[in-house]
């Protein structure tokens, strides 16, 4: 698993985790990483965003600073979907996988 800072120009948008061709984005409103197929498609095909590989320490700092916080009104549908996600990834589980601490 690898971590990325996703940027739209200079604006920092997501902390993302890539695992087995699945892209997960950290959503601060839920406190979890969620499968984000649109971001996966961008990473492999569309190239609208910039992806900078980061480490766990950088990811934790970005999350603590509030990256991935979405407006509750304008993104209500997406947030409802992510809140009902049956398999979100906890940040500590993602960080352990990045560090190679999971079997």
C-alpha cells in the first residue's frame, strides 16, 4: 500500500491510499478511508489531479490539519454514501499496511 497527497493545483484535496489498484481517500467527516472509484480513475486515466507520494508521518500531519474535510451541504450525497460504507479503512490499519506491519 502507498500513500499520496492529492492536489488540485496548489490546493491539497485528499490523503489517498493505493492498494491493489483500489484508491481510498481519507474523509475527515467520517474519520475513515473510503474506496473512491472516481479518484482511482483519475489516478490511472484522467490525470486531473497531481499525486505526490508521502509517508505515514506526512499523512498523519495532513489529516490532523483537516485535509479531506467536506462541506456537509454541498457533498451530502457523497457523505451519506461514505457514512453507510460497510468496509471503511481505519487510518491506523492503513498506516500499518503502509509500514508493512500487516500479514
